[in-house]
C-alpha cells in the first residue's frame, strides 16, 4: 500500500472517529435529559465513548486496508456496509456492553445501542458520501475548465 493512501485512510478514519464521538455524545445527551440513562461520572463516560469511537475507527481502517488496499472505499454497497456495521458493533457491544457495562448485552437493553450505532453509522456514511460527491463535482469542474482552456489555446494558435 502506498504511504499517501495509508495516510489518507488514517485521516479519514480519524475524522470518522471524531464525528462518531460527537454524534454519540449528542444522542446520549438528548436521551439522558432525565439524568438516569448512564449512572457513571460524565468524565469517565466521555473517555469510554472516546475509546469506543476510536476503536471503531481503527477497526474500520484495518478492515478497509484489507479489503481495499489501493484506495479509499466509501462503503456504499451491501458488503461494505455489512462489514462496516460489524466493525462498529464489535467495539460497541464488546467494550460498551461487556467492559464498560453500559447496558446488559443479554436483555432488551441491547436495542438502544444497536439503534444508536445504526443512526451514527448512517450519519457518518452520509457525510462522507456527500463530501465525496462534492469533491468529485469540484474535480470535474476543474477538468472541464482545463479542457476549455486547452481548447481555447489550440484555437488561438
């Protein structure tokens, strides 16, 4: 794998971790307006959320490098989405449920983190797809401008 490709992937999944952390923090803040959703100290909870979000980002980076070593995949086909959701579910359920005891993995409480992880994954994926479309549009515009400039130059000579 090229060094630039790896650095681009690390940057992308680092940003993904930040977006995920922000989204989860907002969702939990909205759900926890009564103050009884999570009974731990907010400082500890924030560090745990950060650990989970960046574990997800690292796992997604690793799976992306394995399945697509040459480029940056966006994950818009069913196989990529399934692998990405699995990469999200393992840290959420493993760290969140078994290590941090945020919820009982063997009860209906598991539905809350599953819904949250699907919402956050969808939001992050949507942001990256929109960003890629915007980047593609800008690149196409620059290519067209250069083609028009070259055509104009050849017509004048």
